[in-house]
């Protein structure tokens, strides 16, 4: 393997590593366990408009299932259209909430495709480098630097989430969604099901988990490289 190709593979692994680790953590977060964990926390705010914990959980889980549905958003939306406000025949989500949920699913579906590409780069690239004795040290170095880059980026992001949560939350939505398409009244079902506390805790777990994964990956790369140098 020539030096130019070797350098390109190393760089691809390093820059794909934070994306791979962050989106893997996100994939773990978009699952039933999170609302089941979050809604029963003692400090989770009750719904002042009347949803019980059980009603929140039932509808929150359906929303998660909608996001994970393999069908396109305009087909999977039937899951949300079937939901009703407790004790009524009124739909749970109005047209604006429904539209935003479809936007969110399209975004999530895109993220999972990016995750697959980053996984291919990281796993495939490391398989190429670690398979040969001559390039194994480059593989260890790519693991270490990729973990270090993840640690640095996520360390900054964790601090940002803790200190400037609202700025982060608003900036994220303004970047990925049309302005005005993601703001709702306090009485709307989306806010009642998923208040700010839900997203703050999710953001902290996601960034903190990715940071921890970056530290672990960096440690593994350092340990493997050190052992190889001694050998």
C-alpha cells in the first residue's frame, strides 16, 4: 500500500470516527428505553394540561416507533394519525406537529444513512490497516487520533450543552429545520409529551456517552500502539 493511499485511509478513519461514535450513540438513544427511563424520573415535570405518565409513555413510544419505522415518512405517518387525545376522538397532533414529525423522521432516516457510511469507513478502513503487519501501527494511530478528536469535539459540546442549552437547542433546530416549523404552543401535544427536560437529558446523555466512547477509543488506540512499539 503506497503512502498516499495509506494517508488517505488514516484521515478518513480519523474524521469519520466522531461521526460514527456520535450517531451510534444517537441510534441507541432513539429507542423505547429512553422514554421509559425519562418519564418516571422524580424530577421529570408533570403535564399541566392533564396527560398522565401512562398516557405520555404510550404516545411517546408510538412516536419513537414512527421514527424507527422502515417506511418513508409519508407512509409511516399512519402510526401518528391513529393517536388520539385521551378520552376524545380528536387527533393527538395537529397539522403543524404532524408536519414537523415527518421532517424529523426524514432527518433521522438521513442520519442513519450517514451512520452506515461512517461505519463502513471506520470498520472497513481499520480492517484494511490492521490486516497487514506493515500497516498495523497506522491503524492503531488512526484509532488513537480518531478517539482524541472525538474527545476534544464532544468535550466542547458537553460544556456547551451544560452552559448554553437553549442556544444549542435553538441553533440545532434552526440549522436543520425550516424556521418557524418547529415552534409550538405549550398546550400542543408535542410539547406536552416532550418538554424541554426530555431533550436536555437526551442531549446530555448523547454527548456525554459519545465523549466517554471517545475516551475509551483513544485509550484503546494508545494501548495498542504502545504495546506494538514495545514488541
